[in-house]
């Protein structure tokens, strides 16, 4: 009976210790703010912030995203991902010895772009950084203007992608940046992976990496994605804990795109099978991507109009600009 | 005004012809039974049956699944996929000059396996074929028995997979079959592809092909999957039009597995973006799979107990049998 008593006592103590730990940070025992199911880890505010920033740091180191004394152009739209990217990079800049310069494109979407620009300006001032602003109205190529032209035969999101890719690279090049950092997330990585499987675009699939080198053209800046291993739900929580403001409203032109469907479905799988999102990306990088180097780009050509990289004689951006001008003349 | 009148007339005629075609088979104008969104094609019953069977035939020819005068062992569980596979292969056998022999495993699931076996026997008699039956009760290894043992530390579906893979190959080998045909569908192909990305199992990913050659072991029969490019919704419709009976009830032990989640989500994407399922598989085969040959199996070993293929000394099946026996003795 004494043995039974001891067993009972240890069971009761065990249950009490489990109850004590429920709702507690695994590292310090304080009140938890989040339970990360993919890591089976409960964390308090401070330890979550540490955990999040260390993961970004690990991505930077694992994939050698930055070298000593580099100038990093960071693309900031004002959404949660790019605001968090700016915030984390600004924290890391001094210790890691790199300098930051902010790029922002005012897309000319009325009732939306102004608010984005003002928010970016606020953080640029707060962090005492340089702001490089491109206003699409000054190119007569605002998204509002383009949206009013019905016959471009291309989806608006895809046109906007052309504009952003072009100007972010061009601005980064013109300010002499060594790297161009964007806020692409783990969710973006998985979504692009699935979309490449659907479209069969192997060149894009090969480029699905935290660093895409610029060796293919002298005017192409090496792109880096420090948030490529960070899931969006963590980015959102990080922004909230750090008290970061960001534009929550989606772009007014955003529509029910395939990319959003894929992200939603990946999150449904993740919610029932934690760690799916990171596993997909890690396995792809570790076991498949290096085999796809047969699809890597060789030397890329030069646009005869603007002198920036293009696989054909006229780059997508110059072609877009010309076509919009043609429609306007009619 | 005469020109305007002609324009109006042609517009009206156009509208009438569109209305006439709505609900009509694109090939013969009869009442349609299905609109295949992935092909933007409306078909009547007869033309759908043609379309379906021709696609299976194309898969067989494109991937060289069959040679002249071969003996094909077809695995039939009684579910819609394997019943349709048997039906189509039986139709094609004479013209393509191959012979069929049916394999069925009675898994020993009470209230379920009997009905499956009886249905398979019905079709074997109707088509005047040979039936090779393996009853797991005779091995003292029924699924009911295994399910009652709690401590096998392996999911029941995975154990059932070991049993089926082992006995289907062994039976096919023992009747001297040249090929072992299974009812894996396009939905299975995509689901396994995604699951391999999640698990990182590149060896299985490389084998995701309509034909898996047996060169790795003398007692391994080459497996073929003639339905690997046929979506399950088409298979279901084919079964209904052809008046085929099949076991609709899922296995009573089936649970909310990852594989079912993935299939459901793929179908949600397909419903909003037709042709996604086929694109994923075709692009994988055309652009990725051949690069994965670094993961192909070399020579595979032999199980010291049963003499059939095994990557370690004791094959998964013999190990399972031994462990079940051990638990029973306790």
C-alpha cells in the first residue's frame, strides 16, 4: 500500500506540474503569448521576439545572404511582411555591419497608395534612413490608369509585378546597392513552388531560393529574401508584439487569384498537420532544387530601350509602357 | 443600313447557334452528359466513354506500359478505381493482345471484406477470368486482428499498405505475370507528389510514374498504373454510365489522414482552376522526374525469411508477421 501511495503521489505531482506548465513559456515560465505547433513550443512575448529574429538571422547566415559592409536596398510596400523585414534588418544592421536604404514605389492607386507611402515615410524617419521613392504617376503609368485600359490582355496583378520587379531592381542598381531585400515569406515560397508545378515554369522554380545571384547581367542586383523561412502567422504576431503599424487593407485591385487559393489551402493543411509549410520548402531546397540547375538562366540580354536586363530585345516594362502609350493615343 | 441588317442577322444567328450547342455533345450534338471543364468539352454518354477509354489507351502507349502477348495481373479491391481498371483492361485485352488475371486480397475486415470479395468474384465470373485470392485470415494476419493490437506503433493504413504491396507482388510473381496493374489515379499521383514534398521521400517521388520497372530484383514484378492520368471524378462517371457496381463505403478503419486532406484541397483548387491536377503531374513527369534519377533504387536485397525483395535483411511483411505473433503469445 505504501508503494501504491507513492505511485499516486508521483502521478498527482506530475499532473500538477503539467498544469503549471500549461500556458507558460517553455524557456522562462512566464505567461505564454503563443504556442508554435510546428515546433511544439510555447513562448512568452520576449522569447518569441528572440525566436523570430534568430530565425531570420539563421536564414541570413545559412544561405550567406549578406557580406561585411554591404549596402542593402530594402523594398518596403507598407504591408506587414515588408514592414517587419525593415524592422528586423534595422535591428540587425549595426551588429552585422551592413547599411540600409529603403525603396518604395508609389503605384498610384487612389485612396490606397498615399497611405502606404506615408507609413513608409514614417518608419524611414523613425529609423533615420534614406528613402528612394518612385512615383508611377510621374511615368504616366499608375495602376489606376492601367486598370482603366481594358485591352492589355494581361492580369493587373501580373502587370503590377512587372512594374515592381523593374523599378526595385533599377532603383537598387542606381543607388549602388549590393543586395535588394524583399519581404517574401515561407508562405510565398510554398505558394510559388506549387504554382511552378502547375505552370511548369522551371526557371522560376530554380530561382526559389533565399538568394538569387545577379551574375547573369551587370545591371541586375542580387536579390535576397531574409523572411523565406518565416511563416506569415509568425510575422503578423511579431508585428503586433513590436507595435508595428502596417497597411492591413489588401490592395483594392486584389482579386481571387490562384496564389491566394493555394496559400489558403496550404494553411488548412498546416493547421491539421503542423510543420507542413517549412517541410515542403526545406525538402525542396535540400533535395530537389540543386538538380534543377539545368534550368538556370545563362547570360541574360539587354533591353534596347532602357539598358536594363531583358531576355528579349525590349524588356517587359518598356513593352508595357509603349503599349499603354499606344492605347492612350487612340 | 443593309450592312447593319446583315451584321444584326449574323449576331442573332450566332446567339441561336450558341443556345443550340449549350447542353449538347461537341462531337455529335446529342444531349450532353458531362462538361469537362479541364478540356472545355461537353460530351454525350457514348463520346465520354470513348474519350475516357482513349485516354487510358494513350497512357498505356505513351509510357509503353504493355508489350505484345503479356500476362497482366490486375489488382482489384472492389473500389471504383480498380473495378473501372478491370473493366477497361478487359475491353482492351483482345485488341491489344494481352491476357488478364485478377488478384484480390481478403483483408479480413468483418462486415466489409466479404462484400468486396463477392463483388470481385462476380466480375471475374462475368468476364470469365482467373481469380487469385489471398485471404489474410489464413495467415492469421487479418486487419481486424492487427487493429486489436494496440502497441504496433504504426498506423493501420500503413500496415495495410505493407500487406497489400507484399502480397500483390508475390501473387503476381507466383502466377508468372509480366506486369502488375493497379488502379492508382491522377488524384493519387498528385497527392503522393505533394506528400513526398512534405516527407522528403525522393525515392518514392522518383517512382511516381505510370510504370515502375522491376530491374532491381528478380522477384519484383514491374508495376503499371494505366489510370495515372485519369481524374477520379471521370472514373466515377465512367463507372456510373457503364453500370458498374463497386464498393462505395470507405474502409471502416479509414481515418482523417493527410492523404485525404491533400486530395480534398487539390480538388478545391481544380474546381476553381480547371486542369490543375493534370498540369501538376504532367509537368512533374516532363520537367522534374528525370532529374531525380540520382534517387533511383540500385539493386535491392532479399528477405532472409521469404526470399522476396527487401532493402534490409527482413522484409516489412515478415517483420510485421513476426511482431504480431510475438504480441499474440503474450
